[in-house]
């Protein structure tokens, strides 16, 4: 089954304790990205990657890191989480083309609470 | 500048009422895509529709219909005879050529509450 998986689905942590949210897709997609969703703000893009070893900042990258060492994985790293990073996080993937749209597949979301 | 505006933060209706969710977008691209997603209380994002900027035909799918008007940069979503199961947050989104199409720019969402 084609899917995007995220782990963990729920996480409660404390300020300053490094954490990683994993994202994996089984569709051989070049493009992967992370969004955060906050009440009243919609979804905002954090980082994206157009292929292995190629990553770039989205609209709200501060406080986050990503890596793309393998095509299927795109982990989101919070080196020193703070309460303002409490949010619902979505990973997404798609094929990539500059000339046409390719369907985005979203993961189920990770609800992160930073105390 | 906000590229996707959903001016209605929250809408409350009674079951069987019709409801329209507004979406206004802004882009300089001539080719772009517009989307609607539904987010039920369980949290996942459910894709509803995608529209190409060259296709202005309105679309109907069961109780759902979409009105795309390039002249007013709007892509409104109407639910006919609403049901309690329609209660969710609805997002309008834009995909532009300048950003390689893969990035979605979302509106802030409209929470729809349908009461029995």
C-alpha cells in the first residue's frame, strides 16, 4: 500500500530535549516536505527536499533541521525544542516536476507537545 | 502577502442547511492548481478536489460542489444539505509553478460545525 508514515504519532517532551520525528514513504518520490499546523494559522511549510541530499527552507524553518540521506526518509529534527514548537506536524511526499503537478501524499500527522 | 485567504474562521449550521466556504487566492502564475482538503476531528488531511487554472468548469460530487472563478480569484466550496459528519476544518490550498508545484500554500482554514 502506497503510504507516508510518521513516527511517533504523539509525543510529549520537555524543553531542550532533542527529538526526531521520522517520515518515510514507499512510493519512490523525489519530493518530501514538512508542514506544521497551528490553530488559526493553517499549515505552513517548514522544510522541503527535492531529492537526496537536496533540502531547502520553507516558510517557518527556525528551530528545525532536516536531512535527506535516503530517498524514502526525511526526518525532522528539533535540536532544542521549545513550547512554541507545540504543534501538529505533517510530512508529505510526491513525484517532482517543474512542469506539472503531482499528487501530494500526506502522512497521518504527529502531535507534538513541548512542556 | 497572504496568498490564500479563507475569511470565515468558523461557521455553524444546522443539519440539512446548505453552506458555502469561501476561498480567495493570489498568484502571479498563469498556471496553478487549487485544492480543498478536509480535516476531521481525527486529524488526518483528506483530499477533496484539485482544480487546474485552465479548467474553470464547476464541479459537483454528490453533496459537494465547487465554484472556480478566475475573474474574482475565488474557489468556493458548497456543501448541500449538510450533515453532522461534515463537521471538520476545511482548508483551501494553492500550488504554483514558481514553487515547482509541489509546495502547497494553505489558507488558515474554516471550521465547520454542523449540529443535529
